[in-house]
C-alpha cells in the first residue's frame, strides 16, 4: 500500500466509524505507519501523533462537529510537517542551483526558465557544470525549449570563469539561472568549486535540488549545502514516482528550508509550486483541481486552443464531447497525469491514460463515421450500426466496440465529480470542487481565459 493510500485509510476510518478515543488512536496508528513507510523521521511522527490526540477532544470550534474537527486537525497537522505553503520569489535577479549527481539540476534550470518566462521575465541560463560531459549541450537544448537566453563554454574548465563570462554576455536578462556541477557526495573538490561559483555569481537565491527518493537523508544534504553557501530554497524532483516524498518534504521542513517547487515528470512544464494541502490531496487520490485549471490555462495560452473546464470535468457528455475531452486533455500533458490531477488516476482504464496520438486519431475517425443521433445516444448503436461505422472509418468492428466500452467506463468515472466532499480534500481544494459543481448544476460555461 502506497503513502497516499495509507493516509486515506486513516481518514476513512474517522469518517466511517463512531468517534471515540479508540477510533482516534487506531487512525493515528494508521497515520504513523504511512509516515514511517514514507521515511519520515520517527521522533517527528510521534510528535505529530501526540499533537493530534491532544487536539482531538478539546472544545469544538464553532460550526464543526467532533468528526469534522478531528479530520481537519489531522489534515492540518500533516500539511504543517510537510512544509505548508510557500510562495517562490516573484522577480529574483539570480538563482544558483546546487545538488549532488542525479538530482536533476540541469533539467530544473530549464523548467525554471520556462516558469519565469511565462511570467514575463527575460531569462538567461549559464552552464557552469564543467565536470559532467554533455551538461552544457543539455542546458543549451533546454534553453531553446524554454525560449531562454544561454551561455556556455565547453572549452573552459574553470566554472567561476564561465559564470563571469555568462553574466557579461547575458546582462540584458531580467533573471539569470546558474547550473552547477554535482558529485556522488559533497566532497572537498565539489565544495571548492561551488564556493568559487557562489563568489562569482553572488546570487540572492541559492536553491538545493534534491530527489524525493532520498527520504529523510534530505535533512543531512540540506544542512550540508546550507553550511556551504547558505541555501534558502529547495526543489524536490521525482515526486511523481517516489514513495519517500513525504519523508523528503518533512526532512526539508525540519531544517527550515523552504520547498518552492516539486518536479512531477520529465516535460519542461512538469514543475509545480509546492503547496502541502494540494500535495496531500493529490497523493490521497482526491486530485488537484487547482493544478488542473492551471494546466488548462497554459494549454490555451501556448497551443492556441480554447479549453472549457466543463467539457473536461462534467459527467453529462456524449461521444463527441468524450473525444473533445481526450483531445483537450492531451494538450495539457500525458493523460495519466491529467487524470491524477482530477483524482481519477487509478479509476481510468490504462488503455486510455496511455493512449497515443494514433489511437486518438482513430477514435476521431470512428466518431466522424457516426450519425448525430449515434453520437448523442450511443445506446442506439447495435451490431449492424457497428458494422457500418467500422466500414466508414476504415477500422475493425472490435475497435468500434473498444471505443464504446471505454466511453462508458469514462462516463462512469467523470460522473463522480459530484461525490467529492470538501472535508475530504482540504478547504482550498473544496472551494474549487464546489465552484465547479455549482457551475455544472446551472449548466454554465466556465471559460479559462
């Protein structure tokens, strides 16, 4: 059982059982198991447990019953130990990224450049990793994808000199982001090089890039790099595939380091501002609707398409809307990630989330071969109609049946939007859900502009 599933089980126990001290203790034990399996330090887990049990049966806040109070307390304490919510600096002048081998510093440089470019800043990237072969070329490629300026010098092995040259060449940029080398450990050689880069670059923002899979070792790494250059921010990578993400977050929080961003994939857009409430909602399977709306807005701005949030989220849809939803969702990234943002990742058939462009196009041909009545009411499609549709689309009858089967499964999944409870997912997320539910009930269009 994963980290998110264990957390959800603890909450479910509170929602479905009578509320007494024994129920709270059992839920706290479930929570302890989840946190320890995610590599959160045991003393921190025990401290959290005591705080929850102490708060559980105190005087109730106005407007909450005992069950709601305990769930809110548990959710709030969890979010607190994982780092709460922080805002990355809006208009930094210089950002230096540091970290060990394999953490993903170079990739994060490209992602940060894209993130700040979308906010109106002219960004320049400096390739100061003179140790790793091809690091300069990798950053050059990322700069092109992020539409950022770039400076690197493959023939120069003095990293501090590369930084000084880059600062001169890119002085017209609003923001400079410097990539530095890593090693398997923070040894004397790496320490000396980073100090030299730090001295030359003189950045006000010095961020550690660290993989989620290191768990509580993040505390040691954060402290070591802080002692070296004064780290004041963190980017945690590989959060989409690590069971130790909770441990890494908690470890960074214990050092006082602010987690500004988390990396959720390999695409240049797979960088999210960190918010503990949204993170918990997502790993527990409740989705991240705010993240979904942000993705939809970016898709519209970058791809020139108009994305309708109701088309993506509403449960009442026909085959034509189903096809348009899939097409719009693919503009926002891999379908499995979009479905995770909606909280439906595990419920959606694998053949849909992993659907390629060829399959999506084939679905389009099949739907184009249907009559308007068939698109509006798929239940009218019988054996003879399937034969006619397959012939018109140039596909097999089995492929038509596959489309109809997946449509029915997706319709059932999307209809669950009305069942989401604000108390399950945190106040901010609940506001998004309620807003969407009200709009769907009124049949209003919600355009993301």
